[in-house]
């Protein structure tokens, strides 16, 4: 099929067939069938004209099939995972994978690095000395089989067409297309061989989608396309109008996660979202009759220490210290400069410019301003007070951990500006806003052969 004819059909608002979409993805994967200009043109045509559910399903399956597709016949239990659209202080994955594994599921969690102002799960795990976030496939499979969970990065052979497509979208103003976001997320999750998936779609001033209706539209599209591809999926719409944890950065969020798992400290909103997602995952995997019962099972695994034990075993299996949970302070890097940010007046924390909190981490060197930039795992923010807290003049709002005094002062100024303090306490805001389910139940999982036939 001629690339220009496929582009012309979508440019004119016509629906592409599964065969046309398959030809496009094949050209993406081999780097020859579609030149960069043609890929960009089709991306813009999709951005402007959208895609039907059937088109998005076909694109998702074709990108899944552009590389390796895992399966897990050796595992005696269900395989499940979670995906978050990203936020600030969102270290949920670090607790969620071992909690769900301790309840009998298997969680091959393939995660990403930080993007823009949001932190990346993989960057957090890389703060642990020796941890191999991109292990050999045999080590990955062995860890999932023996521990029940493994948090790693995308391999070169997992949905490679998506990697090229995203790189071109990133420089052509077409990243924000809902069908393209959907296919990008789901192609990798389908390639991981999951039996079920739960999505954490965030909205608010710290999310990529500020408006609730836009986030809900993305969540609905994700669950419907995943269902059409044969993957049982639900989504929770969650609030990101303040940092989820009281820490933002890499090593500092790992510390926060270990404190959560061991019971030393559990931030209230973080606990609510983590347990809600765990309940959904256990219900979707068939290990709990309802999400509510799943939450009870997750809380038991957490409070018993079983989840912390799984996390420690996962870290050790992937090359980290065997005593990491017990002695994390000896292993995690710590920045030398510590600076408190204090309240300029008495009142209540009425709002937080959450995106600016994430940008303060980037300014410290804990995030990237270019794709190949090395990050400083030691820097970050701790003691972040939540919205609604009553403060007196001079009370600590947050703590900056920095490499240099100049970086500390810059981040402190950004933090001070991000906190709005008013006399009246704000109305409480729910952490979990809505549960979203597919329009129709998921059909039987679609194989490579099925997807290539378009059925």
C-alpha cells in the first residue's frame, strides 16, 4: 500500500482498515516503509480527525505485534498490572506491585522514565544501588516467577514501532492525541502478556490533563480500546491537584515507599489511592470477589509485612542490596544541602501549584530537560504538607535536598510560590474521583494471527 494513499484517506476523514494500519506500523517498525515526513503527516491527520474505536484497536494490536509478545504459561496465578498517566510524588507502583504480588497475583510491571514535570518509576528504582532496571529477559521472568513482581523498563524488542512513532510525535506537536496516547500505552501493556489491567488516570494541576472531562475521555477511550483488544481493563480517575506523597524526587520517593511498606509512615492520600488500585487489580485478576474485598486483602498484606518482604526480595533478585528494606539509609544517596521552606504567614494551605513542585525537582537536577540527560537521584523534596493543613508563620512547608546552595535557593523560591495560604480552610477533595469501566465486556484475547486478519 502506498503511504501517501493511507495518509490521504485519513486526511480526508475516512476510516482506515486494519490492513492499512498494519502496513503503516510495519513501515514504522522497519524504518523504511514510511519516511519521517510521512509518519508526521499521518500523525497530524490522526490528531486532527481522530480514530474510531476499531481503528485504535487495530493500531494498538499492530504496535503490540511489531516486536516480542510475552506469555506466562509457567505461572500458577493471574498476571496483572497497573499504568499511571503520571503525576508528582506518584510512587504508587513501588508499593502496589509487591502488595498485589503478596495477595497471589503476578505483576510484570514495565515502567517508564520521567517525562516533563512528572517523575518516572524507572528513575526511582535506579536510585537503588545495583538495581538492574533493564535486566536480561531470563532474569526478568525468573524474578516474576519466584518473587511475584518485577519493576523494569521497556526492552528494545517490546513494541518497537511505538518507540519510533512517539519520537516523531514528540517533535511534531501530536503527542496529545487521545487515540495515539491510547495505542502507545496499551501496545506495551498487551505485549507484556497481561490478563488484566487497571489504569490510574490523573487530572488536576499536576497532571498532563488538567480538566476532569479530558482525563475522563482519555480513561474511557483506554478502557474501551483495551476491551476491544481482549484485555480486561478498568480505570480510576484520581486527583492530582497536590503531590500524592509527601516526597518528590527519586531516592526520596523510594524512602517514602519503604516507610509506607514497613508502616513507619503512610501519607493519607497516597494510601487511599494505592489501596483503591490494589483492590481493583485483585478483583480484575479474580483474586477478590469485589474491589472492596480486594482492598481488605491488600491492607492485610501491607500490615502483615508480606508486601515489604516481597519488595525486598524483588530488589535483591534484580541486583540490589539484600538488606535494602532493613538498611535503606545506608544504601540510598542523600544530597548534602538541606533547606527548609517555611510559611510566610498563618492560615491554611488552600492550594498547591503541583506542576511547579515537579519543575522544582527538575531544577534541582532530579528530572530531565533533554532525553539523554543524566539525573541526580539524591536530590528532591520532602516533608511536603498537604492541602488543608493549618500552619503558623514560620512552620515548615517542605524541605529541599540539593547538591548546591544555589540550586537549593532556586527550588525553595519555586516551592514558596507554589503554596497558597489563606485564612479559611478549603473544602476536602476526594483522592479517587470516579471508576470507569468498558462500554462492552472484553472479548477473548486477540492473538497475533487474529489481529493481522483484522478480527
